[in-house]
C-alpha cells in the first residue's frame, strides 16, 4: 500500500469518529432531559397521591411542572407548593 492511501484511511477514520462524537452529544443531553422529565412526572404523581389524601396538596402534572421537579428534585416540589399557595 502506498503512504497516501494509509493517510487517507486514517484521516477518514478520525473524521468519522469526530462526526459521530459531535452528533452523539446532543442525543445524550436529550435523553437525560427526557429521563429527568419522566422522573419528575412520576414524583409529581406520587406527591399528588399522598398529598391529596394527607395534606390536601395537589400539583398539576404538565411538562413545565415535570421539568421543574425533574431538574430541582425535592426543592422543586417545595417551590411549586410555595408558588401555588402564594398565587392562590
């Protein structure tokens, strides 16, 4: 094999690696966001189940509240309950 062919193969492999690396980073971020939203929605459903029977707290389950709880966790639930009581 000639040196030019080997250099072209190495360049092609490195270029392919870089392109897949650039394309996979947004997919990971999107999957992490979807995971947090699903976890937040499940936590909201649990809080609604326990809260309505015991404390009289109800938080609507929608994409915004699921994102807040997914990103912030327990402090997000506390924030939503505080906002609900302050605004209503």
